[in-house]
C-alpha cells in the first residue's frame, strides 16, 4: 500500500464514522461540513451552493473558525 493510499484511507475513516452514527445523534447535535457533504454525496462547494439556494439550512457559527449544522434541521431538509 502506498503512502498516498494510506493517507486517503485515514482521512475517510473519520467521515464514515460520523456518517455511520448520524441516525443516533440527537436533534440538538451539530455536525460539520464533511458530514453534510457525505450525507448529500457531494463536494463542499456544492453544499454551500445548496445553502445559498435554500435547499439546506444555514449553518451556525459556533466559534470564529467553526461552522456547524444542527442535526434536527438537517434531517428536516433531507426528508423534504
């Protein structure tokens, strides 16, 4: 296995774990951009386009450098 392949596998492990447990998260939980992109199976840029169009809820600014989506709001948007 090459270094690049290992790096990709390591990076994807965190995202898949968050996606795997998405259904068990409470509605009050927050998730970050990689999880939203994984839920929609799209790129980060597409997620931001969907927010701009109103297809996804607007995320909240948790701190200066952290933006996250409310799980309950995401579930409503995903079922609509």
